C-alpha cells in the first residue's frame, strides 16, 4: 500500500475542515469542521501505523483515544451550542462576543459589541469629554479630589 493515497486524502480532509472553521459562522458547522480535521488526523495515524508495520499498533490505539476525546468534545460542544441557541435564538459565532465576562465589549462599541447596531451621538457644547457623565471619575479626569 502506498502511503501517498491516505496522506493526500487526509490533507484534503484537513483543508476542508480548516476552511469550515475559518469561513463558517454557525457554531454547529464549525464543530463539524473540527470533527473533519480530527478525522484527518485519525486517518494519518492509522495509515502511518499500517505503513510502519508497528507490532504494538500504537497509531490505532492513539486513534481510539482521539475518537473518544472527539466524542466528548462534540457532546459538550453541542450542549453549549444548544444552550446558547435556546437563550439567544441564534448560534451565530459573531454574536457570542456578548458572553465575555469583561467590563464591556473589547471593540469599544457602546451597543454591546455588534458592528451593525453602532450609533454615533453628536457632541454638544455641554460635553467636555472628561466629566463624570462620560464614565470617568472626577479624580481621574484631571481634577483634584476635595
């Protein structure tokens, strides 16, 4: 058996999975793409085990461990996706940024991290930009505390 055939098939599977992880926005499709990548690794492990004629069949044993870990990963991942879909109504990965535990969105958007819903309010003469109405404490705004 030539090693090139399963190796090329594994590379193709891995590339399709990588494209799925990078291009898809649905969390279920991303999990399926990760499973494709793990199956490509499993195919490589079994192919190299057969090619090297290992008496211990270490590649096949490692493949069984990888399958068990992948099954646990997909179970937990699907449970998380279903919970998010039940609470939010969508399993879109871009909208999961709101689940971060930080003080606010990392992009600085006032609308909660969504790029489409960003609103810009014009500054008025009363806004100095460093007062307490801007979220900056008076001591940090350059004024000395009393």
